[in-house]
């Protein structure tokens, strides 16, 4: 089986963000699959190490890493920014979330710590193949080239999976404070319904989907989608009582953004200007 057909390849490709990253992975693996020469693993190691560097540069901007409460500069590093590869991986996974929150609330501390260590060790191993020597060229350790390639993709995939898992766990915890979210949304969507009827009442707001759209050193932004269920009244109460008025029950989809400080990720506030109600069905 070609490397590009393995699930490990698909897992890495899924977590990449730009067309360039996708193309670089595809070309790196394609060259590996199409060659039978001993140096193919050396070339793949170079490409994957560079892919990791490019991906981390996008996922963990240095200025953002510096602003995290958990960041401590490594004075032994010669680089001016003094950010370790492990710290960049940590930011890619959890951004500015504290270790206490990752451990106590999300229960992912061990998974994050192990993945960071495995990634750092794998990059060191790739460097061995990047700098060609007799041992790396001849592969004297007895490990097959395919196994090296699959193992590398597996570790890269673990990082991408943890990036998603942290965000999914945040969303799962948000569902536990749904009452606060709903009450906050009600006062925001009423203004969007002014043009629909003489009088109206919001029965309830149902949240159907939540996703993390941004997570950085200071805050988290969530997008929420759902339906607002309303009762539209035409005419006064006395008009309705005399059958000269009309009451209709309708439901309209809405979307909006919520924000939380990174130090208190579950304390949500509604970004009012972001709320939109799609009432187009009313006019159909």
C-alpha cells in the first residue's frame, strides 16, 4: 500500500490549514511512494520536518506564545525569541489555556504532555535523516523506511487530533452552561425581529451547533448556530380576541459569536453586533 493511501496520511492532511501545506505533504509523500532509492526516507524526513516548521509558524505565532501565562523563556536558547519547539506545539494545542484548566477541567494534561514530548523527539530523529550519514543512509538500525514514514505521520497526526480534542472538550463544557448562553441570546435577537409583526414574543432559543473560531493568548471566540422560536401577533390583544387579529408561531435560524477570556473559558459573553436572524422564510 502506498503511504498516501494510509490513514496516517489522511489524519495529517486533515489538520493542515493552507493549500501550500496540503501540497507540500502530498508532494513529499508522493516522492516517497514513487521512489525505491535509499535516500527517499532522507528526503521525506527533510520535507516533513519543514512541513512541521511551517505549520507551527501559522498555528503558534511567536508573539502569541510570549503572551501566554504559562510561557517561561528558555535562557539557554541562542534565538532572540527564546521559544522552544515544545512551547510552540503547546500553543498550537491549547493556546493560552492554563495547564490547570487542561488538566482539571478537560482532563487532557497527560495526552498533551506526551504528544509534545513525542513530537520533539521525532523532530530530533528526522534531523538524523536530514543530515545524511552512513548510518542514516544505510538504515543500520533495521527499521524499514515505511515504518519510519508511518510512525512520523502518526505523531504529526496526534498533534492535529489534540488541537481538535481540546476545542471539542471546550464545546462539551459550554453545553453545561447552556442556560446562561440562551438567556444572553434572547435579548440580542429581539431587535432583529422588529419588522416581522406588531407584537412578538420569543418562546425559546435552541442552540444546535457551537464551534471554536479563534483561540489565542487572551481569549476564545465561539460561533453558535441555532433557531429562535417566536410567536408573532398582528393586531392588539382585543383584536385577536375578536378574531380580527392573527397569531402565528414561527422559527428562524440565527447565528452569532460568543467570547470568553482565556483565563475563564466558560464565562461567556455575547458579541451583540454579531447576532443575525435569517427571517427570509417569513417573506416566502
